[in-house]
C-alpha cells in the first residue's frame, strides 16, 4: 500500500483532499442557520456533502489507478450517455432558481452538466490526439469534434445554465488552441463565433439577465433588488479584514447573504478567516492548476497531455468565474467554487477529475524514472516517429507550440 501511495503525485493527492475537507468545515459553518430555518438539523447540509465527499474519495482513488488511456476506448459511450442525460434534464429535470439543471435520483438532485464538463475534456483530448497527423485539415481534423461539442453546449445552455455553458466553451477553446491547429483556422472560428453570438444576443436578453448585469456593475442602484447579493458579499468580505471575525462568527450567513454555503462560500471564508484564509484557498487552487499544467508539459502522450490541460483549465476557469461573481467583476451565474461550495455533483466530478489527473501524473513519474535510451542508428527512426505533440516540428502541428 505504501508503495502505491508513493506512486502518487503528492501535490495532486493532498491538495484536493485538503480543500474538500476544509470545504466541509466551511459548509457547516455557513449553512447551520439556513438548515435550521428550513426545518432541518443544523448538520443537514454537512452530512449530505460528507456523503458526496466519501463517494468522491472512492472515485478519486479508483480513477487514480485506472489507466487514463482506456478512456479513449469508451469515449463514444461517455459522449452518448452525456447527451442522453442532458436531454433527460430538459424533459424530466427538477426546476430550481428559474432553471432546470438536475434530475432527482434516490432522494438527491444529480446535475449531469457537472460530469459533462469532464466528458467533453476526455472527448476533445481523445479526438485531437488522434487527429494530429491531419490536424491542418479543417474539414476532417478540426470541425467534426467542434460540432458535437456545440450540441452538448447547446443542451446545457437551454436548461438554461449560462455559467456552465461559459465554462464548457472556455475549456473547449483551451484544448482547441493547445491541440496544434493553424492560426487561420482559429481566426475563422472566432469570426463565426462572434457572428453567432451577435445573432443570439437579442433572444438571450431577459429582465432577469439584465438585472444580473445591473447587480454586478451597479449594485447600489438597486440595493434591495438585483444588487442585494453583491452588496452583502461586499459586507462579508470587507468585514473580515486581514484575520477575520473568527471561525463560525459570520454575520452575513444569518439570512443576509443568499447562497452563503453555495455560490458565496468564499465571502463567508473572507468574513470568518479574513485575507489569510482567502489567500490560502486561492493558493491551493492555483497550486492544482499550475501542477496540472506542469504534468501536461511533461507528459509524452498527447492524449494525457491534453487531458491534463483540460482538467487544469476547468478548475482554473470555474474558480475565476466564481471569484469574479462574488467580487463584482462578473455577473452572478450560479457557478460553484471547486471543492468548497455545497453541491454533491460538483464535488464528486471534481474528485474524479483529480483522480484522472493523478493517473496522468503517475505515468509521468514512471516516465521520468525509466532509463534514458542510448541514441543509436537503429533506434533513431523509431524515436522520430514518437507521437509527442509538444516536441513535433511546428510545420506538422499547424505552426503552433504550447509552452508553459
């Protein structure tokens, strides 16, 4: 057992477990009053999140030992299952907060979109790693995966779930840019995307969404309306100062700040633990992202490399959107903070993602330990055929190089 534990990447093993454990503590602190007011025990949300944490740990270790290359064999099943689940949400989903994002299963709400983000990462990493030999062919190497991604993106968008749609779009864009395509193809797709967005904007404008923009950028014009959540978030963040009011001493969680244990949990952390607590949390999240990108750079397999990039991007992008919302830089979209916000589906998906990333890291670790082969005339040709994406000449990868 100790030998197996040593094979893990220590940073990617300890950091997510620390964050999720700390998340349990903060969820209990932020939700105890909300739970009692709703007629539950004070530990209601803590217990439910703890169950998801245990399941997440099981998923983490299973995926850490399951060879990531095998996902390429089942990627079609994963994509088909994701599409069917998203359609199921639209047909039979549970309505909550003016949207339908979850399915009620075994007494709990399951949000397929949280897992679809990971499936899209696996799918795009698998497809673009296989298409490296003809990645410069727009119709064969670039367009088909994007069309299928757009279908899944549309199913999430129509729930409607703007926040998750934005995350999926940005993740797909990141993998797309790192796959080695030509810049002219990027510009063509950018032009098409801007055109489609311009056409879609009139149908996207509603009073609720306009209110979210006003609440984000002019909250004090509507202090009792759309700006209330952000104003209370400001009070929580500002009230914490450098060291915070103390664990469990938040005032804003007493019914003033909506979503104290979900979307705005970082505001409660800021109020109770101050700048120090916020700095530590952001530091741990940044450590995961940077370590994931380092693993991506070191991995010799193109699928593993793109997989690590996608997972790192997902955690970084989702964290940025959540922190942007609670600080007024972005409109509030209901995006949870990875590992910390209340939500079983989100936590389980994040822990599984970290398990997959750890499996890639374990292979990189073995790769670094193997002896360096002596370069001889007999193996020169074999080495030249190695499919390491980042070491290929730019002419074979569309003229683009990804460097950290």
